[in-house]
C-alpha cells in the first residue's frame, strides 16, 4: 500500500482503519485491503500524525494543520465535528491524556483543548 500525498506523516490505527495525515489531507484507509474509506482536505496541508481518542463508538480523530487550526473529525465519515484556532501552524502531533488534547504550535506554545473542542 502506498501512502497518500507527497508528504505523508505517521498514522493512527483504530479498529480496522488506518488514519494518515498528508499534505493533501486526511485519509482513512481499510487496514486489511488498503482501500480508501474517505478523504477530507482541511484548508491547509497537514504534516503531523493524527490521534484517535475516546471509547469505541464515541471516538474522535484529532489533527492540526499548517494554518494553525485543530480539527476533530468523525473517524467513520470524516465529517468535521469541530475546529479550533491555534496560535500558529501545527507541526507536531496531538496527544490525548486523561480527557485533554495537547498540541504544540510552531511558535513553541503548548495548547490544550477538551475533546469537545473547548
């Protein structure tokens, strides 16, 4: 299976779906067949790995883009659940711990968000 985009990042796995961020958007791929399940393109490229958080059936896919926006996507459909502005481009991958999303922006600021977007 070839990674999508010219500059794919790392990936996240949840169930039988692999999520890959790339300069050409966010991709969900079937982990068994490699078939594309969905693809979305936020307004700017993405160079960091996505994170999946939440219990089964309530999971959220988290990623940040070069325009400095943090996105929560529905991992089944790719639909945007919420978007929050950051302070600069996101080059780092988000991490989720004890109900808080942590991500560092290009200007070195560590930002925190609730999984609901607050």
